């Protein structure tokens, strides 16, 4: 039971103050929220009720989403070295991103993600069961979470060091090496040597860039690396 209890100009500001009071599961009185009103009119109370219940519904959705997230796994332990490095690159990019805005669409939350207000914006959709998708389509194309989805995982769902298991594709895990990968018709998929070479090249480039950055600090380090 929830009651809208409004005091009439008994505070020093001489304004009406509305509180939402109810009973918890121990039948103890609980004050949910309170707000000062500029005008004590029926329309104000109707708006207040609608706003309050909308917030309650949204809070329940958030709790349900957090509870429905599937088993979490540490990406470093399950990903191959190359895929983990690609995931790390996206995770580092996510640090600089910002959630510019969000709104509710049906039973879903939509988050607008960008580097700043002037850069290109991406939209991350969060289903009621906690499943995420992004309009950049990186996960659908490459099987690795994009920085935009990682941003929502970290800042909204408070999942930082682990990943929900539904985002770990078996073909990118260490366990996939022991078994042949098959297509939808059951035929064994042969490894693409050029693709593997490209992935190794990306990892090496990233490593050499970090080494060069450290070596360039002093003349002595530069001479040693030469």
C-alpha cells in the first residue's frame, strides 16, 4: 500500500511537501520519496503519481536485469591470446567513452554512447534479460564485444573484470583448439592462414608500438633498441 501524504505549508519555505509512504514486508512504515510542490493542485498530484510509478517500474527493471545476467567468466582465461588482445583494445577504448543519454523503449533501455558530444554516436540496446546489442554490429561481424557494449557492461551493469558467458564465442576460446570447428552443415572449417597472419601482425604492431614509446623516452634506450 502506498499513500501520497501532503503537508500544507508547515515548513519554513511555506510550500506544500508531498511524501510517498508505504509498508515494507515487516509492516513497518517506509518513506519512499518526497518532493516540494510549487502548487497544491490536482494536476500536480496526478503528474507526481505518474512520475513516481514510472521510476518504481524502471528500478524494478534494473534489478531484474542485474539478476538475470548469465554466468560470468574471466576473458583472459578463456580467450586465445590474439582475441584477448583485440578485446583489451576495445576495453581500453571504452574508458574514454561516455553515456550521453538513455531512454526507455517498451521493456528495453537504449543508451547513446560517444567519445564526446561532437563525435559519432552509437546506440546500445539492453533487453529486459540483460542482453546487449549495438548498432555498430561489431559483435555480429567479429564475435568480439565492441567498446560501446563494454561501456554499458562496466558503467551501468557494474560488470568490469568478467564477461557474461553469452558473449564468449567458443571458436575464439582456448578450448576450441582441441576440436575441429564445423559449419552449419557439419563440415570441418579449415583455418584461414592469411587471417591468422593478419591477427598476429596486429598483435606484434601493438607490442612494438608500446616498446617504441618506452624506448623513445631517452637517447640511451633508443640506441640500445637500434
